């Protein structure tokens, strides 16, 4: 079973959440979103999924194996780097990053962390 932490459950995120929640072998454990309304909707729609407003709770959770990032592109690099450094596999909604150097850095982080 792959335990997933998800960041961003708004526009694209809600579609990814639905798909990962229905994927055999996956369990969406925690969703992080800054919007109280989105968090409430997630918890009402997906019983058993915890909704938080602090990404640190996902990054530090040893039960979470992978992180799905569906936030604004400006946040993709920092969230991805933190997740990789925390030993998580990462899926990022496009674009991966806004700067080529950031993408190269994430590739190196993934290699160094065997992700």
C-alpha cells in the first residue's frame, strides 16, 4: 500500500485527489491546503483523509511514502525539494518548476535520495 500526502486540492488537485483515492494500492492519508473551505470539503468527501494547513505534517510523517503536489507553480520547487529530502517519492502537476536550474537540482536531489 502506498500512503500519499497531497498538497493542493483546488483546481487540478481535486481531480488528482479523486484519482489517487480510487487507485488500488494507494491510500490518500493527508491533504494539505491553505483554504479552510477546501480542507472541509476534502474531509467531508473523503472520510478517513486528514486535511491540514501545514505541509510539514506531510513531510515529517514516516507513514507517507509519496507526495502529490498540485499547487501554484511558484511553490513547486520548494515543496518538491522538501519532500525529496524527507525521503518521499514526488509527483508534481505541470510545470515541474519555473527555472531550468531548479529542475536540475530536483533531479539531483531525487538521485541522491534514491527517489
